């Protein structure tokens, strides 16, 4: 009997990625629509990826075992 493989959560693998330093990154919230009412600084600050909080890192790494 062969060893069982762990399944990767597809939703987690699409939402999170690993930086070159090994930290988990996520997309910032509130940038999908209704951005015209925000000032320019708020729009610029929401660009790019954000480092995931350390408290949540263990939970997400359990969802993606083969990082």
C-alpha cells in the first residue's frame, strides 16, 4: 500500500504566494471597484502584495503542504 499524498487547497494556492524571503503574501483588499471615490494616496497604497500576518501563516501553510 502506498503512502497517501496531502491535497493542496486550490483556493489557497490561488490567493497566496511565497516571496523570495519565504514569507507569505496576499492581495490587498478594497481595490476591486468603487475606487474613484478614494483619494490617490489610498489607491497607490493598495497596489501590490501585502505580507501576511504571522498569526495566520501557520494556518495557510497547512492548506498548502508542498510550498
